């Protein structure tokens, strides 16, 4: 079954990159992680960012999140140039990193609730139990991350990212540790956020993820291009 979303609810552009470039040094070799990347994501839009390992997916998400500064180019938020990561609207975005980033000494419930406690998700306390329940974590919410599976930890990271109803959600392989059932539930949860007006970019290898999105951006060797046809993609069933 194809779950492809429609673009009818697309709103104004929330985030835009202009000619973003990012390189690293690996010994004597220079690695061009991002090359002249131009990408926009609008409110109400779910974009799949697909490409092989090492293609630049995670680097692009890190730049959009403000975790890394580009070497060149511009990042715009609501068409206003962001001069540096320090001026990003941290309370209006969230990221699900591949590393998950859960606090090991907090329970799953406390991890999901952390943005509320830190004040970056005001008025969102009721969302904690809602997300924990919808992502199948209620029975284990009092456990520490180390007492749960990677799939359960990943769903907790998704819940934590969504608890504050961010305008921008960046998700790096958010179904990598899920079986088919929970992959669908995670993707449905993301589409619900997008239907409420969020903008979302999901980096993924999986065709099923692409089928939930209304736009696909292919990335290879740090270069991004729009892909119109799913059949033109080579998606690997790997993490």
C-alpha cells in the first residue's frame, strides 16, 4: 500500500538553504560533504532525504539544526538569513539524531518530558503521556534507556522531539531500529505532526519511508537534487 502524502496543505517556506558547502579534512584528503546545496522545506511538507552512506545526509541535517556551521552559503528561516547557529530558533525545532541522545540516568518518561522541564516546550506537559502511549512506551516508561531495546529508545527520541510541537523536525533514520509495525507507527506520527503544520525532513534508506513523503530529495557526493519518480531511486535496505 502506498501512503504518499499530498502537497495540498503545503504552507510557506520555513527553512531554505542557499549554496551550502561543507568540507572536512581526513588526513591529507579533503572530503566535500556538502556541495552548493540548495533545498527548501515548507510548513506542512514531509521531505525524504535519500542517498547512500556517506553521501552527506547527516551533515545536511546537522547544518539545518545548527550543530555544524557551513563553510559557505546561507541558511534562511522564514526567509530571514540566519547569520550563525547561535541565532537559530532552538525552541521551534527538534532533531532525532542517529545516536538518539537519550540521557542514560533518566527514565524514558523523563527523557520525553525533558524539553518541558527545560522550558523549551512550554505548555506541552499533556503531550508527554499522549506520545508515550501512541508510540507504545507506556508499559516501560519508568525504565532507564539501558533497560530497553534500541527500537524503544528510538521511539522515545521521536516522542521527545515532538513533545514541543516544533515547527521544524529533522529525523535521521528514525525507523532504523524498528520492525515493520513500529516503522509504520513512527511514520504515521511524523505525518500527523506535518498535517498540523510542521515541516519535516527525514533522512532514510527505506522505500517505505519515502512512500509517506510528498517530496524526495536525493543526495550523492554532497549534491542534492529533487527526484520526481520513486522508481528512479536506489534505496538500500540497510542502516
